[in-house]
C-alpha cells in the first residue's frame, strides 16, 4: 500500500487548490480575502490531513495525528505555491505576447 501514501500530498494539494478557487469565485475576488488565502489553504490542508488520518489511514504516511496535521498543512500551502506558479507563467506569457 505504499503507492497510496505517495498520492496523499498531491491529492490534498489538488483538493485545496480547487476549494480555494471556488471560495475566491464565490467572494468575487475580494481583496480582503486574498490576504488570507495562504492561511485558508493551510487550514483546509490540516483538516484534510486529519480526515485522511482517521478516515483513510492507509492513504497518508503519518504515524500519529501531529504528523498528519503537518503533512496536511504543508500540502495545503503547496496548493498556494502551485497557484502562484501558474499565475506567474500566465503573466509571463501575456507579457511576451504584448512585445510581439
């Protein structure tokens, strides 16, 4: 079952990424909310880490709940990082099109 443990981090990051995008859409890209996106991502990741630890213990590589919390939080924060990577690539490609 080790292959399932490899999936937990990207799965949590993907779920958090789409949940934050839905929240941003629901709040109409509110500037106040944008400041709290990393905190919300970490919180959602922690919640999903704990849910995976108790609900599906084979999917998360955590010997105790503290490690599940840390793993989930870092996975949630990685969703924010992925969002910024996508945003910067889109911005960079947009700048190159303007130059041509």
